[in-house]
């Protein structure tokens, strides 16, 4: 074996990297355990503990902070730790109405109504449906007459045809989706969720939001679905605002002193009076005393702040300034304080405490009536901290309220357009902004007031400051240029923010999945149990069947799992329950390469070769089959990743990484172990007495009996097709739309019949099924067309009230441990996506087979076998849908179908590879291709059965112990692996015989 040194080096290097990546999870778990012990059940106290050490070093030796470790630990999906996942879609009807200035034209509004109805079932985009309906209702009508408004004059003319208007509307729809994505990203930061995931699904104009661990579902719904609010404010400068900050600090310091020195009411009042004197003194001359005060703060910080006493003393003396650093810096050249709209900075972990201080009634009383404090939207790096404990800082701005309503000087509805551009002279990114005539006039007045002193005007979206550019001169005509230290991404975001006020198209939740922490913990326990048991089953079977050689496979599998977990964490992949299934399944299929090698080695030993030569030839002859089978399975995983969503992507990532690591371990690590054992003179056996002759002289007439297999498969598939068209499937909520609630009843004896009686009246006809031992799944379409938070609340409350009519079924909100909502539009899209995903998988894999085997008969055999397996599984799920309780067609089922296709191709390619080898050896005119092919099938029979048994053992463990979340998924795999093993032997190869009798000689 060449390159041993390189392989050893890479294996050691990969092991160190994986150990390093996995260690973050261990460190975080240790810190969280300490937090639980400290809090003693108080979740608020527990969170405060974790916040307090977020920037403290917790990683041994290297000194990584807790925040850093948490960002690099193994991320768990919603189904494993609980949380909330929503898919949001922009309400394009509102957008179209806004662009038309709420045009009252009856045909226009009727077309919108019809487009609303069509969008529930059609996969065409909303703008296309609207234009189509308008042209149907008014064949000669011109959309430009409706949309060529004063605000749209730069984009549309009255003479433009409908196609031009349609293009413009689609462009604005894309802009609205991008704006919504920007706004939602900002709002997610307010929730304080660890490792949130926000994805823009451009092909569907949707936004996926995943929030692990979140428990305030109602707050999340309101926050995500609110209309964006864009405002412009004049700002106070840091020098103007310092007096207020100093007053607040003095007040808090006096309160701390009063609480410490005297607990009586009299002395407390006296100290409060002193505090008032201090406030008055601070207001007298802030310009002179500010810098000296800040010097005191800095000197205090430089003293013994490493001790608890030092920190407590500084916090008592400067309660506000220890959390919020005032922006009061001298210009080194002039000695004057540098003017800025930023009045202070605070670390991310301290912003909540600053907010709490600012909400105190006595603090509000100190603040000017026209002042409003807001944080910057993005953190900045803390350049003052040169240690390893760097954190992100947020800027605090002071808005100058104006007008009779004490609000913004201008609102975002006056902005007609905003663009990210490049300054032609300086070559730097900037933003151009256009306003309507009313906004242009007001903007002129505002900028005239701000220009003489170069004051800043803040651009605020949802009470977050995105930018606060200084005004150099009065701006007339409504055309503005916003310059600054921007990147291209910054200007694009700012342009989207500015257009958010112009296009108030709210985003609505069309798909929602909420998992309670209880169900998540149950999923973790089930996943761990199934993983361990599956692992043990694989190891025991390999040792029992392959003797000492089996132990080498065991070591390779252990190393494979270690590498797999390390790579998963390093890629920031999210581990879901289907991902756990992928790991367990990887345990089953990772031994396949070892099985191929061992079976070939056994053949070489039977020819009388030495153990060293037999091992070398075993690896050599098995290589082609191993690579072809694993590449075809990897292609399946890639298709799953590209076309799948959510849990399916998670499964695909694990599958692809598992294939890569198992190849490395099976081909290289196990080879090194073999050669080391041989060099030590160890006696390596590839079988035990009972397994040494298994399938050794197999000579089953598979090819001769192929028509019997055709008849069986044909009859089963025809019966299945009839069943599909007559009784259909048990579609999950993913495929039909609706709301599903997983309810854990206090009464363990509640039956589905009892639940049906309680809810069928108030909620209409609902689907009720058992979910595990003590839970019931309830699916209803009641109010599914209403996409409002109030509708979700109403359905949930109706369910609780209906079940509460009977003491046996009475529940509270806490009994609902999982919730999922899917719009019918999303469901229809999933059906089409599922069909095309399976179809593309079959085409891609068939193309790969054609490329590798250079005969179309092999490609046809692979295509027929994969289509056969998909149809067999579908037929099974339709024929037995009323007899087996968990035969649901949902997203996990599609992942199972594609996995079955990958497994089937893996199996088929191994058989094909041996057929190709035998046809190359037996190609004379006297050789009968049917006999040659049948002999090749029998030669691979041992490997086919052993691999199938290994995978089936693991899947049985997964089915029994994996929990309800993946029970249907694992059962579909069980059925599919059986059909896949059958088709690779009895369907794929006979097809080659029947279509290639002449070409095979």
C-alpha cells in the first residue's frame, strides 16, 4: 500500500480537528450544567448566569469565551430541542394595491380576488395569476392606466403594454421579499435566540425562519408578521445628550448609596434629596466636568476590577457607565470633543440591563420629553478590548422628537425609490433615495435646519437605527445621496430598508411547526437509544459473521462515527431527528464496503492465496464496486440536499458526509489496520465455522425465473395503482394543508374515538390518530385559509374548549406539545417538488450508470429498478394504509423514498460491476450471457444478503426505539430496503438480459 505516511498524517490531523470541534459541545454542556446547578430550577436566574459569563473564558488552555464555544457547538434541530419554525410569504395583494394607490377600479379588484382564490391551488406566482385574471375579465384593458402613477413615473409610462407592467410588478415583488428578509433578520435579533436560521427561498418567494429553543410562540408570530415602520429623526449629539446620561448615572449612584448606608425611610429620603442635588450639579456644567468624570470612570476601571469587591465598588459608583460607555472622546488635534450622533456604547450582553434602567419611572422623569433612545441595528467590533474576550458592541442614539405628536420628522411612505450605487468620482458604495413631492418639500425643510451645524438624521426601521448620516447642505427636489463607510452589502441593505416604508406588504405565516421542549427531549432520548443500539447490533453482527476481520470493521465504524460528528460540527450543520436516522443508517451501510472487501478476500483465500495477498487483492477487486455504489448513493444525497427542505436537507447532509467518511475509513484506515496486524503475524480469519460456507456454492436460477418476478412485481404495482386512484394515501399535513396538534393528555386512557366526539362539531371533520403511547395527533382544516395570528389563536382555543367539555379529555395550552400549520398552497408545492425530486434522482443516477458501464442496457436496468422500488413502496403505502397506522405520506416519506433509491442503486451497481467483470472474462460465442449473468448474481449474493441484513437490523432498531418522530420514516426504509434488495437481483439484471442479448456477447 503506497502513501502510508500521508494517510497516517491525514488521519491523525483529521482526528485532532474532529476532537477539537467536538470539544466545544462538551464545554458548553458543562457550563450549562453549572448554570442549572446554580439556578436551582429558576430559569430567569439560569439565563442571567449564562449571560454574565458569555464573554468570560471557559475553554481550558485556549481560553475561548462561552459565547464563542456556544457558536461552535453541535447545533440541534427544532425536533430535538424544541422551538419554532415558520415559513413566511409576503402578502403580494397588499403590495399590488399599494403600487396602484388603492385604485377603486372594479375589474382591478375583482382580478385580485380571483388571484387570491387561484393562488391556493396553483403553483404560478401571484403576479402572473393577477395579470391573467385581469386580461380575462377585461381583454382590452391596459394595466398601465392603473399602475402608471405619480410615484411610479420613473418606471412606467401610460403607453406601456401589460407585459411591461407585469415585469415591473414582479420586480417589485422580488424587492418586497428581499426587504421582508432584511426586516425579519433584524427582528430575530430582538428575540435573543441562540443560532437562529433565516433563509431566503428565492424560487418560492418565501422566507424560512427557524428559532431553536424559543417558547413565546405568540410573541414571535406578532413580531414576524408586523408591518415594517420606517421613520426619519433628527438626532441629539453626544455632547447634548451627556447631561442626561450623567444625571441618570448620578441618580442610580445615589440610590445605591442610600440602599447601602441607611435602610430607613427618613435617611432614604435624605439621600434621594442629595441625589437630586447631584443631578442639578451635573446639569450646571457638563462641558467642563464631563471629561473629568469619564477619567474617573476609566481610572476606576483600571483599579482592582478583577476582584468581586472592585467590580461591586465601580458598579455602585458608576451604575450606568459600567454598562454604557459614553461617546465623549477628545479630538487629539483640536482638544475638542468629537461630535457624533452616537451617544454611547454597550456590550450585547448589557443592552437588556440598560433598557431596564431606561424604563424606570424615575429615569424617564429625568429625560427630556423630546428624547427617545434607540440602538443601532448592527453590532460593531469592540476595538478597545485587546484581550481574547472580545464581544460585539451596540451604538446608542438619541432621537430628537418633533411635531405635535412628538414623533419622527418624516415617515417612510414618502420614499418612492432607493438604489445601491457606486459614486462615479470616489468609487465608493452609496445609496440614492427619491421622494414624492410632499416628502421632497418636508425633506428640504428638515435638511435646511440640520445643514448649518452638520447635524445627523437617523434612518430608523422598527425602532432600530440603520444609519445616521450627517447633513452637509439643504436637499431640494427629493433626490438624496447617502454616503458613509459602507460596503456593497451595507448599501443594498439600506436601500431595502428605505423601500420598506414605500411598500408596506406584510409577511404572513404560511407554514408553522412548533415543538415543545418535552417532545424534543423525548426525541433526543429516543435518538440516543436507537443510535447506541443500532451501533451495537452492527458491531455484534460483523464480529459474529467475519470473526477477527469483523473487529477491524468495528474499529473502522467507530472511527467513522467520530469523524462524521466532527465534520458535522465543523460545517455548522444542524442535527435533526432525520439526521440521527441518517447517522444510524450510516452505521448500517458503512460496513458495506468492508463486506465487499471481505467477500472478495474470502474468494481469494479459497483460491489458495496467502492472507497478505488475499487482503491486497480483496481491496483491489472491490474498489470499483465500492466507488460506483457510494458515488451513486452520494448523488441521491446531493439531489435530496438541492431539492429538499428542512429535515430532508439535514438527512442529506449527514448521508453525504457519512459516505465520504466511511469511504476513508473502509478503504484506508481498515487497510492500515490489516497491514499492521499482518506485519505482527496475527492470524486473521474472515469467518466463523458457521458462516464460512454461507452462500459459498449458491446457484439459484434468478435469470431463468425472471418472468415470475415480473408477474409478481407487475401485479403488486397494478394493484397499488388501482388503490392510489381509488382510496389514495394517508397524506400528512405537509401534503394537504391544515393545522396539526400533538396533544399529551393527562388521562392516559383517552381514545381517538373520544377525541373525535369532542372536536368534530366545533372543528369540523378532523383526523385523529395515536402518536406514541400517551399522545394523540389532531389535524384540522378549520380556518386554514385565514393567515392571521388571531385565526391561529382561535383554532387553538376552540380545540382546547372542545376537549374541555369532557373531563376525560380536558387539557390546557401546556398539553399541546407540538403544533404544525401548512397552507394548501405549500402542500401543493411539496407534492410537485416531491415528484420532480424523485424523477430527477432516477434520471441523474441512470445517467451515471450509463457513463460508467457504457451500455444503455445497464442504465435502463437501473432506471427500471429505481422506478420499480418507488412504485412498490407507494403501492404498499396505499394498499395497507387502513391496516398499518403510520403509513403517512409526508416530507420524511420523500426522504425515505430517495434513500431507498440510493440504497437500491448501491446494491444494483455492485451486481452490475460483477456482471461487467464476468462478461469481460466470458465473452466467447459459446458462452451463454444468461448463465454468465446468473453466475455473477450468485457470486454477489452473499454480500447482497449480508449488507441487507445489516441495514435491516439497524432499521428495526430505529423503528422500535427511534420514537414517533421518525417511526413512519424508518418503516418506509424497512419496506424500501426489502424491495430494493429484491429489485437489484430479480428486476434490474433480468432487464439487462431481455434488452441486451446480442450486445452482451
